[in-house]
C-alpha cells in the first residue's frame, strides 16, 4: 500500500502507543490461521483484517445457514442464496474490507491428519471451533510446533478465552484435563447465544492476538478469562504449569 494511504488507514491504531508504527509493521508482516468461521472465527477474521494483519487463512467446512446471521457479521442473506461455504463468503467480504490483506479460504474440516500443514507456516492460531475434540487436536499440534494459539469458547451469555504460549508451561489439557475429547458441553445449539457474547469474546481474542503479533507478551492476560455478559462478571483463573 502507498505509504500515505497506509498511514491514513491505520492512523488511529498507530497512535495507540503499545502498537505504534513498529507494531503496525509487525502486524502487516504477520500470518495467522483461524480454524472455524462461525461466530468467533468470522468476527475475529473481520477484526484482524481491519487491523491490517498481512495474511489470514480461514478454514471451515460448513455452509452459511439463516440462524448464523444473528451473530456472524461477515455474512448476509445473499451468501445463503448463493449457498457459499463460510470460508469462501468470509474471503469475499474481507477482500472488500481490506484489499491489502491476503486472505486464503480453505473449505475443509481440520483433523489430526491435516492440522500440521495448515499451521506450519503461521505465527498464530486462533480457535473459532465449537468442540473440544478439534481444540485438543489444535492444542497438541501447536505445542508440538511451538506456535502460540488462542482458545475461545462461547455459549448463551458465557465466554472463555485463554492465550496459550507453548513455552509458558501449560496447554489446553492443563486447563481441561478431566474432559474427554468428545465432551460436548454448552453450545449455541442447546442453550442459545447472545450476539453480544460473541462480539465481546472475539474482541478479547483479537486483542490478545494483536499483543502476540506485536511481541508484547508481557501484556497478555495470564490465565483463563471467564466472562458472563448478562450479569457482567469477569473472572481470571490462574493456571498451574504442567509437564507438556
């Protein structure tokens, strides 16, 4: 991007001292992958593209349904009429929002056989999935490949976020060590969901992602963030280090 347009587009973000010009340059050189393009994934993709992250890979195997439009802000009724996959529709919208960001759309389901090829060349992985089976696969692969990732989960008015840095001494299994990989738990399909929950949790994920991408690791929230939007409560649970 022409320098003057670059500075204008990101002027308010550059003015924010923890980012500045150097941090903005780091964002433009960063590569991330978002696994899952539902509520959290699509909103986080939107935030990061607008923030100027240079490369965003979006992976999702689903098509858009009418019930998604209540909270997944990248999509609209026209996408449903075209029967577009979420990843493809997200790429189309993000290309319009910020043409300087390279968006890669992959219509696929992440599993233990393909996870490594999807994350091996990125700086950060973001969780936009809706099940712990995929999250545990993601957790193991990120720790093995020494790639930071950000866990996120939402249901009803509740949300959870945790930044997991492989060198920190804990992983997702440290937090949820008593859950089986097939644990279902609360989800939008069984307890509903507020779009405000999605917005706030995806914003927390985005903020933690930007901290990592500009190398401000000291500012990361240390622990598991648990938030209830309806009652406006926030707790941060300290996590004990584990043998990885």
